[in-house]
C-alpha cells in the first residue's frame, strides 16, 4: 500500500454548536477528561509550533503540564531552540490529536514565562533523575557524543547525591495564552466538524468553520 492510499473514515461522533461549552477552557478540560477515560496514549502530548522573528517555523512534541483560565503550560530548557524562538517571537500554536476519539484541538496565542515560584513547584515534583537531567543537558546544543552526556550525568548525579536539586536558572515554564481555540471532530467523507472560539473584545465568540 502506498502512503497516498492510507485512509481512515471518521464516524464515531459529531460536534455541533449546541454541544460545546460557552468557555473553551471548560470545553477543553471536558474533552481531555474523555481522552483520559478512553486511555489515549499520552493525552497531554501536544505539537508545539514556534517561529523565528523572520517567520521560519519549527515544531516538536511537548507535554502539557497545566491548563486553566490563564492558559496552557509546558516546561523546557529556556536555552533550547523553542526557548530562544519564544524569547524572540513570543507567539505559538499547540495541537492535540486524540486519534482514538477522532478529535483534534488547535490553540493559538501569545506566550509568557510562568513565575519562578510556579516553575519551582513543578520542578520539585519531578522524579529525581529528571531534575538531575535538567542540569545535565544543554538542550538543542551540538553534542560531541553520547558519552559526553553520560559523563555529565554521572558528575551531576554525584554532585547532588543526598542533596536537594535546585531549579536551574535556565529551566522553567511557558504559558500559551489563547486567542483562538478550535475543536475538530472527525466526520465521514472528510466533512469534519470544526467549532472555533475566538477572543473578541474580551469575550469568547464561537463560529463553525468549513471542513
């Protein structure tokens, strides 16, 4: 079978304007709970798209670590490619795909760093190897070999043996503050349902988009 011949016809559900909540965060959390109940593999995995100031894009998968009325939070090394691009061009897009439910959620908005206190609270909740890993990797930098990374890991493991692991200055969270959120429900014959929320004059307005 060729790549062009791969097809899935979506038929599980539909989505109407009457189905959705008035607030998109409420709607997102409801769908997220359904993804958890359906045992979707890593339902908090999302594609994060950033761009340089001259509009050269890049995308990668990251993990959602918080969602509330303020926005959608993930954590990273601020020195990474995404960290640098967000420092220079603080806008991003997120995309969740829950294939088991034939659903997708797209989020566009401005990006801001979360507070140092919020980053530290999350950092201290991480497993010890992950905390040591944040001190070990200079994310996105050129690495001469795997052995160099493992030597640095061994040195940091010894350094923090029996001691607390503080939050690195170069590590923390970003919050995507949404301006648009689109809920996509797969339908037959590629005639999908798309309901978009857009922030206008301080309130959320919903509209249906053509598939």
